[in-house]
């Protein structure tokens, strides 16, 4: 089980474990972004500072239907005891857990600031 919390903006915050190339793990707090269908989004500055390898830019489709060329980084994510090799979307400042990483997992949440969120493996 992974524990998170509901913040004052009624967003779900949860820890995510991202491995650096040297094998050490950083534990940033991420927002669960149900509107993002990728695996993980990280600020470009964070991805660069922990030494993640850039991937080729590619076009992504935004919620309004428009497209944009975006940068990605190779990231290893430890999630419920599994290692996921993912392409992390580079952002300005947001760290997001996308629905691809949440697939098949169960989440219990009461949307009230300060409440505990529980995520369970399938």
C-alpha cells in the first residue's frame, strides 16, 4: 500500500520513487494527474539535475485537442515493488503520476483537505 494525502487544492499527493542513473532513489511528492494518461511527468530541471537521459521529443495531444512537441526523459520508477522503465514527460514545474502508472491499482480517497489516500496493488 502507498499512502498519500489530499492537499488544500483537493489534489491527491503521493510519493513516487525515481531511480537516478547511479541506482540511488529520489522520492519526490507527485500529484496524481487523472487527466494525464502517461506514466510520469517531471520538471525538466529535476530530470536534468538527477541525470536522467533525454529521449527524442515527440508530439503529444493536450486535453483541448491541440498538439505540442514535448521533451521526454528515460526514467526508472519503483512502484509497488515493481520497476517500470518509462518515458517521463518534461514539465515546467509539475510532478505528475499519470493514469498509465495507476492502471489496475485501486485508490481510496475522501476528497477533503488533509485526508489520507490509500493506493493498493491489484
